[in-house]
C-alpha cells in the first residue's frame, strides 16, 4: 500500500471505507509530514491536537456508520485551511501583522461545511497579506518556498500567490487538499506554479461569509488538490447556498464528481487569440498547442474565438480591486480586534496601528483604491473600470454562445525566483494576465498541471466555463488531465528541515 501522504482524496476515501486505513493513521502521517516541512514556511498555525481529535471523532462516526449511520463526503480527510478563513478559536491573521492575536468566535461557512462533511483540520496556511500578491512574498509571516526546484539549481522559487501556502501544503504532500481564495488568480496561478489542481468556482458558488475580505465583488473560495477528481469532491463539500452571504447563489448544487465522464466528444472548445502575448515563452505556447491537440484527439471541436476586451482586464482589475480593498480594510483601526499601537489620541492610534500593521503592498493598494474613489477621480477611473468590466463579461457571454468551454495557459511563465519581481509591481501584476478576466466576469476556471518547463518546473493549462457550469469545466479538465498524464512530484529535499 502507498504511503498515506501519497494518497489522493478519492483513494483515501476508498481505503477508509474499506477499513484498511483509519482517519487517525491518515492524520498522524500528515502531521508528521507537516512537522518535517517547516523549511517551506507554508503553515502559519499548526493544529495537531485539533486534527487528532477530529480524526478520532471521524473514526467513531465511521464505526457507527457500519451500524447504519452516515459518514460525510470528506470523512477523515486531512485538509489545510488558508489563513483567510475564520476558524473558531484558532488564530486567523490573513497573513497580516494587523490581525495578530485574532481568534474568531465563529466559523466561516466554507470551513463549517467541510467539518460537517467529516474533514480534519491540520492548520492554517501562509498567504500573501490580505491575499494581495502573486508570489507569497508579502506575508507578515515570511516568504513561502516552492517545493519545486529548477534542474541543477537550488535557488528558492516562489509558489505563486496569494494562496501559496495552500498550494505548497498540497504539492509537498502534507495536506490532501487545501482551501484557497481567488480574487485575480490566487488559486489558479499557484496551482500552476506547484503542479497542483486549483479551481476558482463561479462567483457565488461558495459562501464568502467568514472569509476575510479583499475585494468583495471578486473574492471566491475554492479548492487546491492533486487531481481533478479530488478537486470535484472537495468543491462539492465546500459549496452551497448560504443565507448569511447576500452574494451566495441560491441554485442547486450538482454532483461535480459525476461530471467526470471522460468524454468530451461533441464539445466545442474555444481558443482566444488575445491570450497569445508578445514575448510569451515558447514553452507556454507549445504546451497550449499540445493541450489543443489532446482535446481535439479526444473528440472535441476546436474553435478560434475572440475576447476583444481582454487587454483591458488587468488595468480594470487593478482599479476595481484596490478600490474595494481600501473600503474593506478601513475596519482595521486597532480599536476592536488585532494589533493596537497606542498614540496620544485616537487619530494617532489609527495612524500608528495601520503604519505598523499593514505591509508595503497592502498600503500601496489602499492608497491606489482611495485615490480612484476620491472626488474628481471616481468617474475617470473607478466608473470607467466598471464599464470595462461589463464589456469583458459580455465578451465571454458572446463566446459561450459558440463554445462550451475555453482553453488557455494558466500563467505566463513557470515559477520564478524569490526576489525576482518583488521590486517591480507591474511585472508582478502581469502574472495574473490569464486569470484576471474570469474574476471580472465571475466565471469558473480551473488550472491543471500539464507539463514541465525546460528547467523541470510545472506548467499549467486553464479551462474556463460558463457561469455555474463547473460540470463542463471538470469534464474537460478530467480529459485533459488524463491526456497530460502529469505524474511528477517535487523531490522532498526539505524533509527534516527546520
């Protein structure tokens, strides 16, 4: 039998059901692997005692299940939780100094759904501060290291962001899956950089209640796993209507796993010409063409399409997202929770707390957002960006009248070295060029590992589908995954590190 940490969620589910593995054994193996991986800095808070208690409770439920009781869809499966999700009684910092010491008295809806499904919490994962970043270098808790290395090179690489810790926990084999959030690509881009599967569902598919807000009209929770099937299983447990979230969609929740039919014959797959970028690495273009070939060979029809407003997506995003961030982050003032730095009066206390509590990237985006919302600039920037956003959404609606799904690269490059783009915000923001449009339009997208770069690093392909059609997205992704047959894993050079 394979090592428990090498099992996928579906495989572990089957072994747990057969009784050849217990939830406690599975959890203990992941706790040990997590303790061995501290070098990667993927975890902010480890919760081994909570994990073992949850595993024992799962085993007890399964024992009762043998007598006619029910077990959940993720019964006994150990997961890591991005530190953006509020977890009752467990430190939640959103990667920021300003939330030091904040232990929520409530549980986010997504994590509550997972615990209801029988999942086990291993701990909270590191992330870019308030989910603002594409490399996991902006966290107050330090840089997260990608477990992958270039051939013959020990240089530390970024895992992508903002959900870098979650992606690393899954790629590094110390979590079977992880929650993540995607505002402009923060699930799909780190998945591409780490050789994992990352899905951003349709906006409204997963509740945002109890998730620390960055940009409320863009943020969406989703899963990172090591296979498409595991991803479908996990999303099914995370998603669902939530009356506590006014943006939650009150529509039926399909069986995402059942959508993996292995058959895409008759489907029309769109290839947008605007995603061919000047200076795009040859290996990215080659992988995209290979993906097109795999789907064509599987019986899908390939259709050239145009998304004409794509070139405006990044500029629009970096107006809308900072504007919403400046509003959302106004609540962090040192009065009610988190960090407080005293001052001579209330105004000085606000200034001192925010100056000490927010990192450089967060301050940059708050300043941009405040500027574009200010009198005299609102119409010129924010209102115009919202109009562009509507045009981008219309482009997708027009495209989906002709095609069933769209295939693109996930990221414009493989993982880059820590520090390479830290001093160049524009270069960093360009990492999201393929992912941002789906956020602006509220559409589901998934990144799957499809090949290796010339330097031996993972590269991903992205499938985008119409709103609330994750079933087609998973159907295409499953076929693409099978064709790619990506079975590579990073060498565990960090084992025993500290």
